[in-house]
């Protein structure tokens, strides 16, 4: 009997690594809850100014360029809409922010191809003439994409940052944080929380070979896997979007450039 118990324990220990491998890879990732979105700025400096103001209060905020070319600021990760609204109303009362939207979490299975839908005040009802239906023509519906296309959405979102003089954390940010803060902001907009630093980001997700890279994968650079100091978002054709250094513009670079080719450590996929 004792021998049987010992054999059973050994068997379970051998199975443990295989059983927990996938979970370990996904550790450190979580879905973004309700967030607060503020502003409609035509000048990026105004978005940066508000972001810095929020960061000085200990709020992890970031700014981004919407599809219409207007800049907005987003922050927060709340499990319930009411919690987000209370924080927003408090900031309004303190005159830290003005009007705001509550951005809901991304759905688990499908997401709209367009930018994340945000909660707005209801618009006045306007009655329009009903168009006659055309026989045989199907009603148009919003195009939806499954999780397999989230990488493409992340890549296109990253490209909207190109040209923005990005500063993650203002003057208080530590060296090397801008690049990881940038990719974290992009993934936040796509509904996923990833770790803050490039080293922590490299420890999660699924490893991807260079020849297997797809849009939205993160590419890491450094002296070794233990000394990663840069990260970017792959956008196809051997290119990636990244924040080169503090205060510099977000840009697109080629992985074939000598500097990046020599320092490429690996890539990870999170969708």
C-alpha cells in the first residue's frame, strides 16, 4: 500500500509541469475593466499636459490618437461601471478633468473592427424617413472579428501612435520605461493588461520564432533574455512600432537594421 502511494505521488509530480505550463505562460495577463476616457484634443501637447497632471496624482494615464486624428486620454481599470463613474465624478469636482466617457471592457469573444466603443450621453432622437427595403438585399451589420484578429487590431492601433512625441510618466519615468509603457498602452486599448516593464512582459505570453511573427506580437531587444531593455509591436513586413527613447516620437523601424538585428532576443504573443 505504501509503495502504491509513493508511486502515485511521483506520477502526479511528473504531470505537474505539463499541467501548469499554459497557465504559467498566461500569468501576468488580465482583461481591462471599465476605464475613464477624457478629452478631444487637436493638439497632442494638451493631451500630454493632462496625462502628466493625472500621473502626478498617481494615476496611470496615457494618451493616444483616435481614428479621427483627435487625441484622448484614458486611465483606470475598474470591475464595475459605477466605480469608474464615482472616480470620474470626484476628479470633475476637483477640476482635474472636464467631461468624460466610460469605456466598457472589450467583449471576450468578439470586438468591433472600429475603435473601442465608449459610453456617451444619449443623443436627441431624430426621426428619419424609412428607406424602402431592397428585395434580396441583406441588412448590413457591424463587422466583427474574433480573438484571432486581435493581433491585427493591436498592430493598427500601434500605427496610430506613430509621430506622437510620447512620454510615459513625464519627467519622473525611469530610463527604458517609455517603450514598455507604449506597448502597454496599446494593449490596454485592445482590452488586455500586460506587465509594466519590458523584462516582465517578456516573461509572459507565448514564445514566437522570428519566422512566425504576426501583427501585434511584441518583439524584444537587449544583450540577452535576462537583460532586455527595449520592446516594440510587430506590424508586418519585418517592421515594428516602438518608442525609441524618452520624449522621442513613436516610429516604425525595421528588424533588419543592424542594431536591432544584433540585439533581437525573442518575441511573445498574448492573444
